[in-house]
C-alpha cells in the first residue's frame, strides 16, 4: 500500500502519534500500514479500520484525530494542571450530587477511574464504564494513576476503592474499546459484557450504549421504582448531570461523563 501524504497527526503531537500507533497495532493493523515512528500513513490506517469495522472512512478520520489529541492532552503528564482539573471537576460533581451510579463513556472512563482513586471518600454504589479504552496498552493502561502493579502479562490495574461495584460494557464493533473485557486487565470488575450495542451505525455513541438492554439491566437494580423509564434516553432531565470537555481547559474533560444523582439527596 503506498504511503499517503502525512495528515495532521503525523506532523503534530508526538505523543498522540505514539498512541495512534499503539492503538493500530492492538487492532491488528498490518505492519505495512502501521509501521513507522515519525509518520503513519494516516489515510491508509483509517481506510483499514473503516473496512475492518464497516464504518464510513471520512467521519472515522475526523474521529480518530480528535480522539488521540484528547487522550494525549489528558495523559501527557501525571501532574499536569489539565489532568488534575479534569479529575477534580469530576470529583466535585460526584460530591455535589451524591450519586448511586456513575456512568462513564470513552475517555470519560479514564478520568472517572482516576477521580475515584484520587478521592476514595467518593463511593458510588455502581461504576459503569461504556466503550472504555482503559486497557489500551502503551497508550492508556501504563499511564494510569494509580499505576498498574506487577510485570508482563500479570500486570493488573487497581480495583476501585470503597467497595464500589464496577461493570464494563463494550461493543465488539467499537474500535475505541480496545481491548475489550477489562476484567482481563483490572481487579475488581464484577461483570464484563461484550454485546452488540448498535449493528448499523453509531459504533461509539454514548446514546447507543445508554439505550442498550445490557445497560438498562445493569442499572435497573439501583433505580427507585418512581424513576421514569426515560432515564436511559438522551434528554436533559435532572436525573443526569452531563459534563463535557469544552467546560475545562484545553478540552481535556471527555465527551461524556454522566452522574446520576441520588434521589434521597435530590438533583441539586
């Protein structure tokens, strides 16, 4: 396959480039497409992923660029102000609303995982991760705080503090949730579901994860009988607090992190 002219990631952030290469290799992208340290044939890579997952190539290219810029911005340094600000923002929202359930999607699962560890006094009953890249080797997993313990294949991510129950859901067609089955890499995961969320479109959309039967069955035991069924739909009701990356410096808070307030405390 001929190498195309480098895209914006190729000429830009070296860390984002490094993470892109790690992701491509974890997906099984052929070496002639993913190889290289200074540049990656970005269009060829996007084309391969689009064919592999039956996705539209144009939107996928845009998505990949945005994803790895944000992942690199958040994970660049352990004590970077942007990273601390994102964690503290999540912790503040959880403190304010005393949630029974914290639902974190995509990069949001990384921020929320670190926030719950940084603030062990925060003890939601359920932590639900959707489409999570937490276990992505050489890009996310090794950069987590707290750092995974052990060596080689035995290296494990830390369980959540305080007895919070952790459930993970990943669509096998979601190229962000790589590798799936977080229970192979983290301690303390109660259930690890791999299920088709949407077979036609929206491979990584939070709304599709939230609407899935698997998500509904997971959160149902934690909902009061008086809670309306629209809780899992896309709406702006008081039952969900949505924090988006544009509210924090340099767009480091991820696209979807949702906190369900405890009914006993009110929505606030």
